[in-house]
C-alpha cells in the first residue's frame, strides 16, 4: 500500500529583499509538516552584480535576529555568504547546505557571493525553518556549513532516480545536519517517464514540493510550485515523472510537533510571553553583534 495525496497547497508569491520567492509553508491549510514551519523557494534569478550591489546598498543593514528555530539554506545554483554574531563566516556554493540553530538568540546575514570581476550571478535554492523543541530553544546557537561533496546521495529504483539526503536519513544514508527529532529532507531527481518508490517511515508527516516538472502521485498530478501533503497510512510513496525531462522534487517531514507554537516575525517560541522575552532580549543587545 502506498501513501496518497491528502491535500494540495499552491505556493504563494512573495518578495524578500532582492529575491522573488514561492512560500509553501506556513499556509492556512497547514501550519507545519513535522517540525518544518517555513519553506521558501528562492526562484531562479540572474542578477547583474552592479545592480545587485546597488540594491543591497540601498537596503542598508540586512542582518536580522532569530530565536527558537533552526534555519536551513539548500542552494541549487550560485553562492551565498553567511555571517553571524557568533563569529561564523562561510560561503556555500551550488549543492551545499548551511544550517543554523538559533537557539536562545542569534543575529545573522546572508547575501549572494561573487568574485570582484564577475558580471552576473544566478541564485536558486530553498530556505526552511525547523521549529526546535522547547529545551533546545534555550540552548546556545550553533552553525554548520556543508559543501556539495558532504551531502550524501542514494540511488532509487535501479538508477531511475537519485536522492540526496539533506537532513535525516534514507535507508543507510545519513546526513551530517544535526536533528532533535525524527525528520528528513530529501532532494529527489527522477528520469523522464520513470516511476520510483520512495520509502517513508510510517506515522511520520510528509510533504512533497514540485521544484521542476510534473509529478504523478497515485491518481493526483502536481505541477511546479505545488506541494502535496501525503497521507500517513503507508511506508512507501510511488512517484512518476510525467515530464519530458528530469524532474526535481523535495520530500520532507518527520514526527509531529506536539508543543505549543507562537509565531512572531523571526522568532518561533511556545508562548506569547516567550515571544515578548525574545524581542526584549534582542532590543537589549543580548544576541551579540556581527563583526
């Protein structure tokens, strides 16, 4: 028996700084899937670097705080530089991951990275927020960057597809990204016209975002920028690429988040009182500064 589609959510177009995004989570139909509480697709955009420099300069300081979540950026094209109030400074390129546990408060900034003589840059990727368990929200922040070769890969259905393990585990292939509950984020590619079976542990919440191409799940057909929330009554999902070229999907989810959720801009806590404290600590400079 295979998992089927419970709900289809159409991503919403939004703008964040110089980036056009598609936001799949949170949505009025679904606040979270597993511990994942935000999923933004950074749409493929080619920037003229001189225009980008001008726009970033006009925006001023783009650094901002987080608390109570882990942020994860997974890059498909281009390069992004991260810096934070812990003193971390790192650049990841296509295929790389950067993960930041904001814990009890951190300030960070991310911006496209390019060489001084580079005329243009293409940026494409996703950013997700992972809602942390209460005890981890009180811990010291952490940061981890993984470059392309450090993200492990599995083969699906005798080479009909491949799966990169960005977070969690697939069969015996495990990511280096820390987790605080059972969860997974997989980058799945399927050859045109092929069908693959992907094993998902039963009783875990799961969603699939269509990044490129069209996908058939059971009798449902999904197109680019749509997200399917899957039923939880089986341990396998059958995926058929009905596109003329290689298709590309993100499969993610995990254990249900069973604690209270309080959202407040860049902070995700358990209560409104905790949100007030998070904002107060930031305004009083307790998250440090980026040097």
